[in-house]
């Protein structure tokens, strides 16, 4: 039994190393614009972990160049990354998406929409 436990621990360790290496390779390929290789790596990662969000999803909203009003509305709504914004918007789409945030109107939505589009992320219209 002890040998089985050691073997399981070693396999889990190898999987963790593989996951990390594949994620790094995907990120580097994505940054370099190597789409075909990136897609193959992403498919492998998906088969291991499930779907991997695009690297852009990790970009902080503070780095989007938004107006103070739009940025603060997102931060106060605890939306700190592009991934947070997309997840919140999509899960509240029926209620208006980002537009349900206090003091966040059409102008702020348009600004965020355009900024995310520059990063290759498209929000659905509410």
C-alpha cells in the first residue's frame, strides 16, 4: 500500500509540473502570436484541467486605461481583472450585465467594451 501511495503522489507531482509547463508554453505562444501551436497546447491543457481562460483574462482593470468613473465602478464591484468583468457581465446578462453596477451607465459600458475589444475580448450586448 505504501508503494501505491508513493506512486500516486509521484503521478500527481508530474501532472502539476506538466500543467505548469503547458501553461507557460501557451502563454509564450499566445504572446508571440503563434496561434496554431497555442491552440494545440490549449487543447492539451483543456483535456487536463478543463477550459483555460485566455491570458487577457488576467489583466487587471487598472491597466485598461479606463476613465476614473468606469474603473472605480468595476473595482467597487470587486471586478479586478478582465476575467472578473466577463464572468460578472455574462452571469448577469439578463439583468443588464455590467449596467447593474451602481453609477455604471451606457458611456462606461461602451468604454469598457472598447477597451476589452482591444485585448481580444468581446462582451455580449446587454
